[in-house]
C-alpha cells in the first residue's frame, strides 16, 4: 500500500517539472536556422522550413556559443542559430541568440 502514495507523488513531481520546461521561455518566439545577413542591429535567418525571418538585437541581447558568452561579432553569415525573441509591434527582438557551427555547404 505504501507504493501508491509514492507513485502519486512521483507522478505529480514529473508533471510539475515538465510543465516548468514548457513555460521556461514564456511568450517568446523561437527562430532556428542559418544566418543569411547581419546588420548592426539585426540578423536575417533562413529558417528550417525555408522562410526568411529578420530578428532585431541590441546591447541587452545575450549571445552564447556552447557554454560561453560571446558577442554579436561572433555571429557570421552561414552560422546555425537558435534565437529566443520577444514579439514587439510587428517585429521580433532577440533576448538570446545561440550560435552553433556553420552550416555544411549546400545546407544554407
């Protein structure tokens, strides 16, 4: 009989943990793909579904490569990125840009 309360408790903990992961980024949009252009305050990305999206960034945007914090200067055309962005008016503004490896030739 002691197994039932333990099972229920574990199920509740798992549910709480998984729901916290779902809401970890709140109302952010997620943009994944390959960088096609960079300006002083924005990056254009060809997304995995072939669409093109431009995301703005500023001094508050966090740039990350692996576990290291980097800068906007580390962002280059051809890099794979995952961007977590807030929707502002009719544009996206990056809170965080995760920079991966350059895309393989022909995969951009």
